[in-house]
């Protein structure tokens, strides 16, 4: 069972690995798509803010009081809840450097301000000293945020004919994306656990028939070895006795020779039955299908057991309904009848009647073999057709049984498209019933 459990773990691990890779890929794609859409939305929003500020600056009334800010002052309530805080850097004519001209809920540290001023100055100088076009006249022409450093991004534009830089921090956006990623991760983690449980369940379900077959094979090998061990031991013991008396005649050693022959025949019978079952398992059991009279076959199969029943003080009563025909192999069906009748005679109580009945039931032939004897325990009935199974092992060995007969009978019934079942009670006795499809 250890190799099967190892195989089960490998199946679960492989399924879980590929599922996790798939979930990770989906999570990454969703996150990147959400981030790209959020960045695009932020660019449009901030470009609109810069566009509004530019419009306000161009139409500012001359009568208004001078202000260092370009554009309308921020609304306090709106600034407190700003999702995209930003500052606007414009060129200071006195210092010829870029300084903050408008702040919208973004508090820059002195170090970050100096670093941004240096960066924006280099960008402006680079654009001026090259053939590159300057910032767009209309901010909507450039709605893509450009990374500066850390979580800072900038957007170029013009206000009152001047180059300006709108610098924003996407800390809130990144925090929102992080929460989104954590939520997605939680959902996919839960999905991973569910898939792990499902993989474990499916692996168990798929390997259960294999485990059962493996267990049955192990038990079959053990039981077959045990059955072969006894006759082999007897044969070797007889041969050892014969070798120890080299001057004895065959007549003097006839007892040991006969014992050896008996055990060899038992081994031959057991081997033939094992080969029959092996062919059935490998689907190489192909009965010769022909239309035959099951009524005549039942009478013919029961006839040889009449003398055996008389010797055991039993009565064998055969009651086949006439005119019942099936398609099948006469030899195999005769073997099935022989197994059931022999089994019924072995375990019938002395002086009782063993009844073999054959009747027509709708489109099936109903063959039943009934006897009165010891009741088969209810917990043993489901295992009665298992190979090497015996209800009373000591008694079965004493009567020469191997525990393979009923298994062979079931195999023959199934090969002919039928089935076999058993019922046993103190009131009604034990009855084996075989159903076979009628020949049309």
C-alpha cells in the first residue's frame, strides 16, 4: 500500500502545483491589469486637473489679488479626501529654477522637494537643448504619468505659456492596489485550499479501485500460496519417505505413491481454477456462444450428482421448466451448475432435500439451487463469492474445497450476461439464484 500512497501524494502535489501556478498567473494578470487601469485613470484625472488650472490661469482677472499659486486654491474639504494629491512646479523667474506654485494635499519633505527640483530642471534643460518638442500646449495630449522616483510621478503641461510639472504621489493608489492584491490573494488562497481538498478527494476516489485491486491481488497471492503449500509439503514428505527406502517395492510403497498422486491432482485442479480466473480477469475468457436448451442442460448436469446425494443420505430433486433456451457455452454453464449442486450437497443436513429449479421470469431464466443446512451468517453473504473465502475454513478444507468454486460460478454467470445471488435464513434455508437472459 505504500507505493499507492506515494502515488496519491504525487498526484495531489502535481495537481496542487499546477493549480497554484495557474492561480498565481491569474492573480498577477488581474493585479497588473488593475494597476494599468488605475495608472491610466490617475493620468486622466491629473491631466484634467492641470487642464482646469491652465484654463483658470489664462482667464484670471487682473483685478484679483496677486497670488503665488496658478489656478484656483484647493477646497479644504476636497483636499482632505484627495485620492490623487499633487503639487505643481513652475519656473521661478527670479531663481530660474522650478519651485512649488500650487499644492494640493501633498506635503513634500525638504529632501524630496530638492530632489524633484533637480530632476525637473534636468528634464527642462534636456528638452530645451535638444530637438525634442516641449511640453504639450494642451495637457490632454500627454495623460501618461512618468515615474520620477519612489512613488512620485510627474506630468508635463503649460500654464500661462510656462512649462509646469504636476508631481503626484501614488501612495494611496498603491495602498489601494495592495489591499486589492491581498483580497485577491485571500480569495485565491481559499480557492487553493478548496482545490487541495478536491484534489485529495478525487485522488482518493481514483485510487480506491487501484487500492482494492492491489489488496485483492495481495490476498489472492497469499491464499493461493497457502493452498499450494499443503499439497507440496505432502508430496515432498512422501518423496522423502520413498527415498529413505530404496530397496522397497512399488507395492510396498503404494500408500505414499497414491498420496502423492492425490495431492498432485489437487494441485492440478487448483491450478486449472486459478488459470480460469486469471483468464477472466484479463478478459481472455471467451465462451463459445451458441443457442442451447438450458432445461436439458440442467437435467444432464444434475444427473451425475444423484448417486452422490444418495450416498450422503440426501434427496436431489430436479424441477426444470421445459422449453427454456439461452445463448451460451454449454461446458461453462454445466460447470456453473456442477459448482452450485456440489456446494449444496456438501453443506446440506442429512436426510434433507436439495432442490434444483429452473423457471422462466419475464425475459430471464431463473435457476435456483436450494438446500437446508447451517445458516450462512449475514455478514458473510457479501464475501461468499470472493476468492478463497470460506465461512468455516476447517470444514471446507476437510471436504476438499478451495474457496474458488463460487467465484468461478459468478464469473461464468457474468460472462453470459447474467448474475448470481444468495439468500440464507433458518426459516427458508440457503438458496443460490442465477439469472441468465433468455435466447430470443
